[in-house]
C-alpha cells in the first residue's frame, strides 16, 4: 500500500497528466469495432444499404479546434483536472479511465438514443462504475461507400457524438477544461483510418479538434496496414508509416489494437524515433487467450519500453475460449503486469462493441473488477494505476515538439 504522502504525489502527477490531455485542441473520439472481427457486420453495412456514416450530413460539427496549444489551464500553475478525481484512500472509489467504447456507433447506426438509456454505457452505469473519463471511438465501416469511406463519414460520427454530449449533461469533452463534480470526461479516437486513404492529411483536422488516438487499421487490410484479422502478409505500408509519423508529429497517438503482428513490429521503431508511447487501447494477452487481437509478450515488452499501455478488453472471446469470467480477465491482468510492469496496463473495455465476460456486463461493474484485482494481490495503488493513472499519463503525452497536446 502506498504511504499517504506518496499517494498525494501520485495524485499531483495525475493532475499534470490530465493537464496535458486538457491541452489537446478539441476533443478526441475513438470508437468501435474491437470485437467486430468476431461478429457479423452491422446489418446496415452487410445488407448493402448505406450506413449512417455515409448518409449523414457532412456539413461539419461544432467540435472545433481549440485555441492556442497549451490548453485552457496553461500557465495557471497548479493544473486543473477535467473532472474531480477522488484522492486515493482506503475507502476511496477507484476512478476509471476507459480507453475504448463503441457507444457512438451504437447511436450512429444501431438506433440507440443519444441519451444512452440502454447498453453498456449509460449515465447511471458510468456513475456506479466511478468513471472519470471514457474514450469514444469514431468508427466508420471498412465497407462504407463500397469500401471507400471518406473523411465526411468520420465527421458524421463526430456529429453523433455531439448529440450524445448534448443529451448527457454529465458527459464533458476533456478538451473543454474542468468539469463539475460527477462529470465524465470524454476523449475521442479514430478506429480504422480507411476514410483517410486518399488524403491522409485530412487526419490533421481531426487531431486539431482533439482526436487523441488514431488506429490506422480495423478488421480488414487497408492502404495503411494489414489487420490482425486480415491477410497478415505485410506490415505497415509506406503510406501507413508516413501516417504514423504524421500522427506523432502532431502530438497524437497511434493505436496498435487491430494491427497485424508485422504492422506492430513496423510501428515500434517509428514510435521510438518519435519518443511516443505505444498504445494498444483494447487488447489482452495472447499467452492467456490465443487470439490475434491479443498481444504477444514481446509486444507487451515493446509497449513497456516506450512507456505505453495496453487496455484490458472485456470481450469474452478475447479473454477465454470458454465462457469468460471476471477471474479470467484478472489472469490476463496479472500476466500483463508480470511481463510489462504495473505502469503499462490500463482499461479498454470495448463496451457497446463487445459481448462482455460474466461479471463485467456493463460500466457499473468496474468496482467488481477492482475488488477482484485486489483479491488477487494487487495493492489499491496498483489497481488505481491500471484503472486511471497509466491512461492519463499516456493521454497527456505532448510529443517531441512540446506543442501542448
Ligand atoms: Zn476494436
């Protein structure tokens, strides 16, 4: 157990990490599809009818680029948190920063109401789970527009996220600065960059508006990369390597989840050259569940070497071949901590895109996972690292240019 003084220092470090995240220009969204390779395609896409991402207005959203880099609290001394995070303590709730949920896609294409009255992520479940922050994935299907999705489709999903934010006063873009008690900070990420294949520079505008994580590939190979569930015949293409460098140069992060092993290997030197932490936002340990979407021990070590993180995925098929339980996920966590270290594990639930393991049915169940990890021998301080500190440290990465992202 951490001594109180050390815990206080940890909290201040957390604050600085969040300040870095706050300095993002805009918001960040990451969405969807984690478990998608294991499931049928969304009916709208599979049937040939146009997915909502294609038909929605491309007029643009009001999520705008922030002002001067450095963020709303820059230069004010003690950083302000985007949401009040409880001080560590024996009875304090463990705040959650979830690096990947597919809620936006559920609203965008599956008819769920923006007020989020159902599903894995509801206002009530977020409150019960002690969520401090969640990263909404912006997902556009690989087969949108006959396999040629455009940035306008990404924009359309961003518009859906705006509707979600408008309908849920407790959700607040992390980039907008300190929020009132009870608020949940929302980060943004792009899952699969096929929409940017013909014009990678278009990604810049989304990063400028706060997109924090960009996954070059999703369930199928594309112009940038082969997929973990694709051919695996090559790694990052020349365009993919250039895209990753471009993302890092702007202070955003590349998401390695869904990459093939060859693509992951190609990413490592690019991340090292940029001084960037490698993030696999929603991937478990392949040593505990043999699935290509999970990470090898060598990949976990590479993540640790760069100061990065892997987010525990709650999707049952990524946890165990039989019906997975919360204890099975704890076994992944202990293995990943053993291989990569306690500073390199996080949470990436895949909620609203996954069929969760028994005991992890929705966001309200995170305290149960915290208790299970404690029962397995982790200290409260270690659980807190996994649940929020590590993610906030990495989300606060600023890049070599010190541009304030
Ligand atoms: Zn995914």
